[in-house]
C-alpha cells in the first residue's frame, strides 16, 4: 500500500505531466462571437489558403488578413474587445473577382512606418487557357486605414505565375525587406482537384521560384541567379531564417513531390557578400517529401533554431546541433511522428499536414507545437488537427483535450495574442469542401482563444532603424538564470502564412528577467536588463545609424581602363566591395573580404565590360556606401 507521502508525490507528478484535470479544453473556439466569418474557396481543389497577422492601423491590437481563393480576401480589424470587423472594402483591398488568391505575407516595404501586404495568386478565371496563372499583388499601406495596389510600379504585374507561399527578409541588411516567392506549376494540363504522383509525373512541369531584392523601397529586382536560375520545384513556400546563428538570413525552400522533382533546399547567406551557397546535402535537410509548411523554434532552449516540416504522413522534426553540424531528424524520438489519427467518425486517417506553429501556449518556458491537418479537397475526408505539449524532454500528444482537434479541411495557421492577455491564440484557415462529406459544419475558418492556466510572460515588439522597421528576421533572446530562450521575428512561414511579429515568451513563475537581447540582421546587438514580466516592451534599435556615414569616392567617374576607389568607414570593420549594373545585378566582386577603416583600391577595368552606368557598393558591418561611374 502506498504511503501518504508517496500518494502526494504521485499526484504532483500527475499534475505536472497531465495538468488538465478539469476536463476543460485549453483553447476555446470563439469564431462566431468574434465576428469572423471566412471560408476559403478553392479553384478546382486542394490549393490555398493563408493568413497574416498585422496591426495595419497601429492601434495596438493585431488585425487579421485572410486570403479567399476564388472568393474575396478579407481584412479583419481587431476592435479591441475580442471582436473583429470586416473592413476589406473601406481599406481598398477588394481583389479582382477573377483572380484566385493563395498566400499572404507582410512587411514595411518602403520604410514609411506602415505595414504593407503581399498576396500570391495561382490563376485568372477569365483566361481561356486550360492552365492559367495570375499576377501577384503588392498593397502599400497609406497610413490612413487604406491600401493601394502598387504591383505595377514595383515590378510584379507583368509576370504571371502559379504562386503559393511568400516570405519577406532583409538578406543584404540594408533595412529594406527582400522577398522570396514560391511557385508550383510552370505547366499543368489537368484538374487541380485530382492531383497525385502519377499525374504530376506525367509531363507536368515544376516552376522556378522568385527571389527579389528590394531597391530602397522603390521597386524589386529579380535575383534568381542567387539561388540558381535553373532550380525548379513544386514549391509550397520558404522561410528566411538564421539557422547558423551568424546574424544574417538564410533561406530554406519547401517543395511538394520532392521525390519526383526537387527536394527541399537550404541556402546559406554569405553576407556581407550578396551570395547564397546551397548546403542542403551537407546539412542533411534535402528531404524528398511532400513538404507543405514549416515552423521555426528552439524547442530545447539550446540557442539553435529547430524546424518542424509538415507533410503527407508525419513530417520531419529537424534538430539543429549547431556549429555547422548536420541537422538530425528526431520526429520519432520526440513523439511527433504520428502516421495514423483517430477521426471524429470513429475511423483512422493519415495525417496531411499544412500549417504548423511553435508557441508556448501555457507560458512554461518551452515551445509547444501545433499542426493543422486537412485532406486533399476533394475528397474532403475528416482529419483532426494535432497539438503537442513540450514536457521538457519530448512532446506529449494532447490533441483531444486541447480543443484544437477540429476535423475541417485546414490549411494555413498562425499564432497571435488577439485579446492582449499575455498568451498566444490561434487562427486556422479552412477550405470549403468541393464535395460535401458532412464537413460543411466544420468548414469555416476558426479562431481559438487560449484559456489555459499559464505562468508569467513577456512580449517584445521591435522597431528597427537600420534594420527593417518591424525587425523581420531579428533574433530576440530572453536570459534569466540558467534559462535562455530565443524567438525569430517571422517574415512568412507555416503554410502560405505569417505569424505575429511580436515575440512572445512564457516565463512560468519568473518575475524579473536578467536580460533581453536583440540581434538585428546585419549584426547590430543591444541589451535591456532587469525587465519585469507580464508586459509588452518595445525595443527601438538604438545603435547609431551609420549606413550613409563614411565616404566612397570613384576616380575618374567616367572611366575606360583603370579606376581608383578611395574609402573611409566610420569605424574599423569587416567589409566587401562589389559592382552591380543599374538593375542591381552583380557584375564583379572587387574585394571579397577585408578589414579596416580606410584605404584605396586600384582596379583594371575588364576589356569586355560593356559601356554604361555601374554602381559600386562598399558593404561593411554597419555601413553601406554607394557611388556610381560611367564606363565609356
């Protein structure tokens, strides 16, 4: 017979491991009372959609933009009282009814302090072609509650693509967010509602993705050569992320049908050079799977970002071992490898994962994991979502008690604190079933309020000065005692979606944080110490803006054979010197890597260099100096 002490000890362990003894779900479905009424309408089937969290009117309450497919996209204004209002029309965001939208992400493209929107499309229903593609759309935020379509001015309207996910990130650390767009088909002569390996391998052609460099907020230049002009794949998205902790943004690309075309690809950023190196094989992340979505998070608080990738069947959970060591796939050992799910109909189903999000739902110092499941559509069979709680060693499947295991046709998923109560809530995009198999009542997209009993918390909002204005791609670290947690500001992830740009930390019973550290892209670092919990703090980048300080002079400015470049930096730092044409295309690297604060460089102009205007750029750790010259 157990002693009284042993019984108490057993009960305490039970509460820690299985805290939901009340039987109440951790999350409550508050969709109807919130005023959100959305469902994604597919074009033929299967593809779309996404959601994006922005505070478009800067009132302190995070708003929600959701793509509609063949229906209208919707911007929901957060009213600050746990309800939302559809303001799409008044905001100027009504889309041409013939365009079929897919995903969405956001950034302050022109650095005016207001958050802009980028929406991907797959087609134009007015086209007489069997397979049509559509233009992607950039909306600039006017700062008065309205948006303007500037796709043409920024270089997007002339190109029609079958685009899915997109992600913003400042790859050259000039303060202007660059853009990656994932494309799926270049040629397709079937029906999107009937898609499988046999059809895909029968002559359907994968597409090239698009990598755009932001030209100082004025327009975008296609720089596909940075990741390979000939690289194609059935792309579902990508993420700008700093996997190697060197304070620049690398790029991980997700491909569907990786066994039939191109597997997932990882490109390491060689900043300050404008260069990427493909490290997919050596880092062992070139998975030839049906990759749909990705989440980035440090699940074990070791200071290195790990990644969960969704798939048909269980997807890889890849653990970052740091120091250029290959990733290791640990989904089985961590408990997230689930290949059969019990459905609400009493049967079992394969998981078909799409969106995925790391979040500390119970504010206990570690990241939990959500995966939105949804069948191909058609047929539209019920597949519940999955939710895993981090127990400090691995993950427990708490899907049934979470309140999140809806069996609708889920796609994109995002986390944000919509009611500003210090814990993270979830929004999941649902598709309308092409065929009604009893899923109509589950069909609409869902807003889940976090009602879990949790600990203390901290939210961190960034305001970049040299970096992008929201600090996209920045690393926020919270250090207290022996605990170190990191968050990366999302420029686009999950499935065709983007989470809140406000970093959230669960802190359990911690009342005072030793330090909050921000590592901005471009290698600026700043600290705040002795920070109280249960508040949101805003950290404005406070390092001196040295981007335009220093000198770079070219002599002669009109040249033929030899030139001299004289330069002076505001302080000693690493730097590189390169030359581009007027479209931003790299022409030559004059200095690959050096260190100093001043000097001269003599360059013999190649005889085969075409006549015309060229841009010379000296990129240092904290400065970007530019001058121009004319080749006779």
